[in-house]
C-alpha cells in the first residue's frame, strides 16, 4: 500500500471533493487553517506549516493514508485556499473533519493520534471508486 495523500490547490477542488461521489477521502492542510478529508465519509485535517501540533500529527496522517486504501486522503494549504477554511468553519489547529455525501458527520480538534485513528477506523470499508 502506498501513501495516497493528494494536495488540493483551489476552492473549487475542495467543493468538488466534499460534494463528490468517491468512496473515501481524507485531507490535510498545510498553512493557516489546513484540513484533511475522507470519503464516503471524508476526513478533513486543517493545520498549518507553522503549527507544532500539526507537524506532530502529520506522520500519523501519512500512516493512516497508507493503511487505509479504502479511503482517499487529501491535504489543502488554506493559506493558499482561505475560502475553504472559512467555508469549513475552522477555528483551531489541527482540526480533522469527516464528511459523507457533502455533509460533515464528525470532527476532531487537536493532535490526538489515538482519537484520529479511532475515527478513521469507524469509516465503513468500501472499495475505492475510480
């Protein structure tokens, strides 16, 4: 299993991802208010490159992307795409959001590796849709 973290570069891409029909997505952001998403429940991890807690949890996010090939993991640099952070209501870093069919179904605020792993483990196992 290879790491499958993809970077989102525009607000339009963000909207397509949270409203899309893929099986799994988890996203992680790089600056300002960054995020991570997972499909059919989509995970969104908001963090910043200057955020120490975000840097600490980043290897866990990468590990989850490798170990959960039923999900697609994304990262978004919200210093580059601030509209996404505003639309997602990000108020603290890191924040992990889970979406299903365009609606937020769960959220984790803080660099809590065990809690993040537990939330990802709750995402139903479905084959990845191409």
